C-alpha cells in the first residue's frame, strides 16, 4: 500500500502510552500501529454496515 498522505492529530498521553505499548509488543513503530488500528476499525465498520444493508434488503416487503 502506497503511503503518500500525512495525517496529524493530538491524542492524550494515556492513549499514546497504550499505542506505544502495543507497538513495542508487536515490534512496530507508533505510525505502523496507528495505521493498522485504523484499518482494522474501518474494515469492522464496513463489515457491520454491509450486514445492516443486507438485512434491510432481505426484510423489505414485496
């Protein structure tokens, strides 16, 4: 995956520490860990949205 956009935001010290701990456990950088967490959250959100749309299509009266 090509990474050509930079995103910057401020997080709490507690969240930073938690992400750094995960990154250390997985031998990744902070940036890699944040990227993976965001990708996982987006996939999960998309999967849930797809199920909702599927349920709506199947439950529509004829």
